[in-house]
C-alpha cells in the first residue's frame, strides 16, 4: 500500500498523447453478486451492467468497478509476494473509524490500521485502502495503485496509454493524473501475474476504451505491452511491461 498520498511534485512531466481512457477496474471473484453488493453498498454506487459472469457498479464519482466471475479464484495474501495483491483501490473518506466500521459491517476484514489510512480486504480477499481526507464528500475513489518493480518506469508506460501526465515520481511511488488517477508503488520481490495461468492469477485488470482496436493495439505494443491470448471483436487482451493484464475495449 502507498505510504502517503502523493502530491504534485517537480517530477511532473507531460504525457505523449494517449491511446484510450480508463473505462473499468475489474476484480476477479468467485461470487460476483456478493462482491458487487459489497462495493455498491460501500461506495453508494449503482449497477450499470449485469449478466451471468459480470456485474459493473458505477460509483457516484463515476468510477466503473466491475466483478468478473472466476470460479477458481485464488485470493491474494496480503502482505507479501507469495500470492500478491498486484493492485488495489484507494478510497478517500472523511472519517476513518466510521468508514472502517461500515466496511467491516458489510463484510470486509481489517488488515492494518494507522492514523492516515486503514487497509482492509473485501469479501473476495482483495485489499483496499481507506485514506483520510477530512473534506471528502463521503466515500470517493482516489485511484488505483499497482505493485511493480519500478514505479517510475511503469508510470511512463501508463502515461503513454492514458495520455495523462506523470504528476508525482519520488521515493518508489509514481502517479499519473487526470480524472481517474493511477498510482504505482515499487515493491521488493515483485511477483508478476502469468495470465491465464490459474496458479499465478491476475486478481485485477483494467479495461481501457479505445476508438479503434487495431490502432489501439499497435499503439500499446509500441509502448511496450505484450499481446495475450483471448479477446473477440469487442476487446483484446494485453499485459503491461511488468505483466499486469489489461483489455482494450471498443
């Protein structure tokens, strides 16, 4: 988890253009209904899409969080890299004790507490952080944080994909800005997912919306992505330079 919320820094750099925009943060889970119910209640979101193996919840601040059926889901074991979290969602809350108590009431488990943030696991085992922001308007999404071996390098890749500038880069933490920030934290002994190998599950992936799949594919490959098996006429699957799967969707 990030040790603090990055602020603007002298490391701010312009983005090179962008391939697409963040559509959805997707969590794997063996029970999409229970997982969607938890996040809907926690964030005050609403269901925007639902079928047999997928439910999408949209938060009041317009983040899409989706839940993908994974019957053989192997939950992360935080902390550590034996079965790592790979990524987590950070939420702003005006009062840590109240928000944490509500999350536990809904089915979360407390993993770590301090004065500025509390780390919990949702019902499927995905860690998330409640971060103190006293002027927050209820619970809002701060961003999504990805584990990686080199935060600076991965921030540069995703800056190119999203077309958003790197707004912070120091002390093993980097961040790209925009309306849906992404954060990156360097971790020791990083253990990459090896999708679609169930022994090394992805846990989390991003859906990135693009205007054209062929153009988007060429652009992300040029930035350093790798094409993975899977996909259809509406989406294609890739891995970022350190193995995090993501989809280009159209």
